[in-house]
């Protein structure tokens, strides 16, 4: 069985769902330390001025908190602002009308914690893309460990024997290949190659939230995601 593990990002990018689709089970790593101004609370979309912009969820941050404990700061009407910005950016996209109601319901809801919002969006996008991978929250597994030891413990608990990892930054840069070998877990490197697809507003901009692909390409989105990986 193939497992992948990733933190619960806000409106994640294409590579996040490429990794998910290549896995049998995808663990949302929500019981590790929150990083301020990270992908956990923000992401990029294509904006109407032919460039890109950040959408950032405001949070009430206490140093050292785990992701699943971080509360959203509702002092400003960020949900209305985010949804209005998404509407302005993608109302002319070919498939926006098809998915608008489902995203609107999420932004109409009141979210207490960042993890809850992010997981709701991740589950929705997974389903809209047609990905069948099982999602698991690491906080439900109650594994007290850090770094590579935590990854291996999670994988062993799932009885998986293969682990998909990205290349480079984030939590996974701390993995020890030797420890995976010692535990008979095969490491699979993702090697994601970003696709070029139809996009509104001028020249193509890569590395945006996956909603940019979904609203522009609709049911073709998963095929574009998977055809982009080697």
C-alpha cells in the first residue's frame, strides 16, 4: 500500500493533489507545529490584473501551537473577501459555474479552526477532481513522535510499505532515507512537472492553487494533473 503525508494547506496547489492521487491513503499531518505565513494559511490565485495575489486566512496565533489548535481570527470579514475575490477572478472561467455553489457553501460557513476549514476544502477538491484516495488525520492516530520517526510510525500504523515524498522543502526535508530502509519502507519521489493549461488573464502563471486548474479545465483537471508527473 502506498501512503503520502502532508500538512493541511489552504487551497493547495496542483502538486498536492498529484501526490494524493498517486497514493492509496493520504495522511493530513495536522498535529505538528503551525508555521505562520506558510501554505497552511495562504495560497495564490490568478487575479484579474493578469498577475497573481495571495489569499491569506487570518489566525489567532500562539507560539508553538499545533496546526489543529490554531483558531481563525474573525475580526475581519475575510470569508466574504476571499469568496468575492475568487468570484471576480474566475467568473469568466469555463467551469466556474459548475463548482460555484459548493465552494460558496464553504465560505458561507463559520469556521472556528484553520484545520477544519482546510480539511473541508481539501475533501471538496478531492471529490471534484475525482480522486478516490482515503484521507486520514494524523491527530486521530495519537502518535507521539517527531521528524522521520513520526512519518515511519504513521506509515507502519497504516500497514503501508511505500511512501511518496516530494523533493525539497517542508516537513519532508527532515526524512532519513536510511531509517526508511531499516523499516522496509520504499521511498518514492514525486518528481512533479507542472503542466501548462488554459488560464485566464494574460500569460500563464504556474504554482497557483488547484482551483485555478479546476475552474479553467473542469473534468479534464485530474488527467492534466496526472499526465504532468513522471
